[in-house]
């Protein structure tokens, strides 16, 4: 595996939390056992098997690597990821991906889902993600 970005790892109650965050630079985290990630300020190669990401907000340090992640999964013939984004930026994120489709001359296939405060998404029978507003 290519070691292209820094990762920190912490195990808590049987779940591994790995990623990295540096203010105004990049933020990306995942829980590999759940195939679930949060934010896409960077796209480590080891995150490629993570199919579902929640983006907290539209700042570059939290989603700049989103087009890279989507394009890599397509090139590796993996299923399109599901990306949950705040509803207020959903249209702009689609426009960004469309711009990259034209620049890269490749498809940016993903399930881009708008979310709002209070929305719930069932990951499994035992796990539910509840969306909540944040202040930055």
C-alpha cells in the first residue's frame, strides 16, 4: 500500500479510528470496521475500501480530495461511493464534480446525498448515523 498521507490511529471499544487533521490544511477520518469515513481533505490510499463518507462542511481542508477519491474508485473498478453532504452545499458539490468531469475527461460517479439536521441513516441493524448541524 502506498503511504501517501499521514495517519493517526486510535482503537476505542473495538473500533479503529484513523486519519489525520491539521487546521486549515486537511481533515480526513475513517472507521475501517464500519467502512465509514468523515471528511475528505485528503485521500490516503488505505481509505479506498471505505465506501461511505460524511462531509461536515464545504471548506477545502474538509473536502478538497473528494474528486480524487471518486476518480480513483472508478479507475480501480470499485463501486461508486456514497457521499453525504450538507444540503446547503449539495448543488455546488455537484457543480465541482461536473467541472472535474470536464477537466479530467472522466466520469465522477458517486451517490451524492444531501443531508440536514436530524436526518438518520441506517448503516446496519445495530448502527445509525444521525446528522447534526455544526458551527465552524
